[in-house]
DNA sequence: GTTTACATCCAAAGCGCTTCGGATTACGAT
DNA sequence: ATCGTAATCCGAAGCGCTTTGGATGTAAAC
C-alpha cells in the first residue's frame, strides 16, 4: 500500500504541515523532530507524489529537450551520451528529462505544447542554427532555456559550445612542448567558424611561445581527403620540411595520413602528427593517431544540466556560457623532433 | 494569463464538470454543447494542466526509458532515432517520454524511484541481457513494461526484437531470384544468437526453393576481418566456386570485400555479394555494397511505442511481440550469375 | 395524469501536496 | 506580573482537474 503524507504524519502524531516542512528543510521545525520524520519516512518507504507536489508548487520538476526528427548525421552518435550526462546531473536535483522529437515544420508547436502545458520548467535547444526561430520564440515568451551551440541574437541567453580556439592552442602547445619549432597547420577554409577558431588558437600558441608562424607552413586545404593528401605533399616537398603537423579536421586528416604513409612515414618517427577530432576507429590503421578530442557527450550533458540549473536559479543569463574544453588524446603519432632537428636551435643563434 | 477549467466553464456558463466531460469525450453531454466547449477552449487557448489531471486520475501520462550509463558502442548511434520514433508515436496519445540513465549498479534504484514515485505508467527496458534482473524486478512488481530485445524468462512479457531469420531468408531469396544456384554463406559461430537465426533463414530459403544447401559452401568464420578474408579465399579456390555469397555480419564482410578485391573482383561482375548490415560508409569504397538492412531506429521506436500502448491497454502480454523486419538494401554488388553459370541448369537434367 | 426512461447537466468531494497565517509554549527582559 | 521574542507546530485553504451521485427536464409508455 502506497503511503502518503497523511499516513506518515498520523503515524508520527504530527501535522501534515510539519512533516512536509521537515522533509523540505524548513527551519521552523526542530532538529529532533526532523530526524524523527526522516527516519519514519524512510521506514515506511514514503515517496512524495510528484504530481501533487507539482500541482501545489507550480513547478514541473522536469526539463525538456526537443530533438529534431530524422536528424541522423554523425552528431547523433553523441546524443545518447549527452542524454546520459544530462539525466545523471539532473537526477541529483530530482529533475526529470522529457524528450520529444518533432519534424522541423511543427517544431514550434511542440515547444508551445510543452510550455503552455506546463510540462517542463525549462528547455534545451539542440542543434541551433545561426538564426534560430526557436530561440527567438523562447526569448519572446521569456521561457527559460539553454542553447546547445551558439547562435546570433541580440539578447543574452545561456549556451554551451565547444572551445575550438582552446583546442587549436592546446595542440600547438603540445607540439611546442615536445620541442618542435617548425610546426605546420593544414586547415579548412577560414569562413568555417570552427576552422577560424582553431586557426586562431594555433597561431596564438605559437606567438605565446615567441614564434612567428611561418606562412609557408600554414596551408589551407579543402575539407576532403584529397585536400589533406595534397597539402602534405606540398609540405614534404619543401627543402626544409616541418617536424610537426596539425590537421584541423579529421577528414583532411585521413588524406594526410595516407599521404604520409605513401612517403614511407612511420608513426613516432620523423614528423609528428596531431589530427583534430582524431581519426575514426573504423578506418583501418596500425596505430592510434594523436588527436584533439572533444569532451565526451557525458561531460557536455553535465555542463548543459548545470546551465539549466543556473538558469532556473535565476542567475543572469549573460554569465551563463560554457565552453567545452577539448583535450589532447594520447596517441602514437607525436613525439620529439628527430635528432637532426635539434641542431637548428644552435643555428638559431648564428 | 493562463486559462484554467474554471475560467473556461464560467465563460461558457457551464459547470466545470460538464466542460471537463465534454472535452474528454463523455457521452452525457450533448453534441451541440460539446462543440461550443471545444470551440471556446481553442478560442481561449485552454490547455489542461497535466499535473492536476495526473493527480486526479493517478496516471502519469508518461513512460520511462532507463538508458545504461556510459554505453557507447555502435548501438548508440541508433539511440537518437529510436527516441525519435518513440516520442513521435507517443505524442499522438499525449504521452511523454522520460529518459533517465544510470550506472548499472544502481539501475534498479532508478527503476524503483520511477515506479514508486509514480512518475511513469510504464517502462521500456533497453539492451536486455540474457538473464535480466530488471525484467525480473518489473515482473515481480507487476509493473507494465516492454523489453527492447528478447531475454530468457518464464513469464510472458512484451518485447521487440529484430527478425534475423527473416533477414537471412530475404538475402538468400534475393540471390535465388536473381538466378543463382550456388550460393555460399559465410557465417559467424552459431552459438551467437544472431548468427544461428540468420543461418536458419538462409537454409530455409534454399530449401523452400527446392535446393539442398551444399555444406561445402557454408563456412563458419570467426567474427573478424581475417575470418571473412580467409573464408573468401577458400571459396574462390574451389574448382566450382559459388556465383553468389552472403556474409552474415559486416565485420567479416569487410574482410571478404578485401579478399575479393585482391582477386581482381569488380562489383556487379562475377560473384554477387550481400553483406548483412551492409558496410559502414566510413570504409573507403568505390561502390555501395548490397546489404540486409535493419529497420530504421524510427520504425523501431514506433514499434516500441505501439507495444507500450498495447500493454497499457491491458492486452494479453503473450501476444505482444514484434519482430523488426529487415530489408535488402539495393547496392551494386549483386546481379544475375555470369552467363556461363546458366548452362548448369540444362546439366541439372542429366 | 402518472411512471419510466433518457438525455443533460451540475455540486461537491476528493487526488496529495505546499504554504499562509496564525496558535502555543517557553523564557529571559522589563 | 507583563511583554516581546524566538522556536515550534498546526488548521485550513488552495493548486486544477476528474468523478460520483444525484438533480432537472423532456419525451415516450402506461
């Protein structure tokens, strides 16, 4: 038999009010009473009825995420992980995650239903577009939300995104710390946001190390395998080739890897290689490529959850931004520059 | 201002009772009144408060799915799709989907919370194991659920699974219809359920076509690339090699493909090839491999939703089983047997 | 004209929780 | 003694909906 507040309070000889307040941490109940109540509650297996509580408080104790129907590119692979991190963190606050999906054309209707029906306290907007009608919609209604991905809008709002600039900087720094001085970058066209950000990070790291980036070593390549292949060809043809290479995306990265292989390159010897996002494990390889790895979906989910909680707590939106920090994943394709490469240091004096 | 039942009924000069019953399709309200009510409701944008309704009815209007935390194999890629189909179908019945994830060690606690807290009306058990404690738990409590994947248990329960046998049969039939008579099968060890099922389907299709499977053409290969590679080697070394080949998994399939390539095989000419599950598009290929494709995640989700609805409707559990039907996805690696292969038909008479 | 049977409609009692606005008590301060 | 204060506790009024058990009126049956 399901036990409710009334039964619990009667068994304790207290009023429902007191029991309720004891359980909810109000200060106008003595500590001894509170302990008695808590004890009895767990004894009887009391679980407050969420619907009743929600009706009384007006909260829904749930947040929603509307998933674009039929979306199925690589981003989806992470979806399960994000959900995992999200629910994990939200559960700590006894908040449920409600998932809906809807075809893009009726997306706003779904939002309306969720909001007007008071089913959720806040929403997470996934896969934001540059000018996103959903965000405008939510801002107009003044409904709490967090965006997963930045967009362009005048008003402040909470968002989570990945820190591509930090990733580019990290990769470069890693190679610098290994002792490399001639570091090449193969990057995608810079009108792509991620490419521009990673490029900036790379350049920054070099400058921070007191190195002026050699324009010859920074090559723009189309976002495909051929691009990476040909760019590596150009690098290796130089009289003084770089000792390390960062490829800012893994599509060109696959091409670059192939090109290196064709020239007899072996991982760990000769040129060091870091590929942003790593090389998918489906590609048959004999080694693990060192890569800049995005945060896991779980950590993304947790970050989103924290943002939601902050939004609900009423923190100023302008402060609620989080950048997911990538990290350099250990692999076998980077190492110190080859011995002869150390001599140039001495030369640098002369 | 949020409009509630009271306001709506007052604006209509009716009682809350009548308005409620009109909206919920009771028969003791005249059709003209019902129309008036419906009209006014949409006019005022009335949305019933789900918490209040749930409190009154005792339903939660939500079903839950607990996702194993940290699971991240290929199965995950489909998770978003499944959720998509699930929520789509459930939304038609105004039922929400609650997602939780939890580490396996506290999984049952999560179930308990969800059930005792009356947060959901039913659960979906994903990634079932052969002897699944979650299923036992739910059966003991007599809580409605649907399993995504079959397991072993005495009591009947609702489940969804893929029809591997049908898939094997389909693939074989396809090759038979193209005119092949010497069809080889490379299969994984038969203690793996999927392998046994696909094997059975393959054999059945051959027998149905009046063909006795040639044991020489049915090769067991370990579940890896080498396995597929070597098996193909054996097949091609025969004095009378098969004209068609089915590989029952795409891991061995990749190896098989490589072996064929090494022997100068070209898609569409010579041996026909079907690979169960197809070849992942990440593998660089010049052609699309014909494959047996699992149903999409969306359709799986919809099937699960239907099962849940049936369970909640109280249909007998023993009837609530669904097999997801695979289909043969068109590709370029199958076709009629090469011309010389037609002669054996005449020979078959003599 | 009285009954019976329907067709419509409604008052009011919950569902289980929170919370406002006191009540009660104890106790040192005045 | 009287008052103010602080510490505890509680009665009762909701939150917005469903549903039970009639009430009312109207037409067909006797």
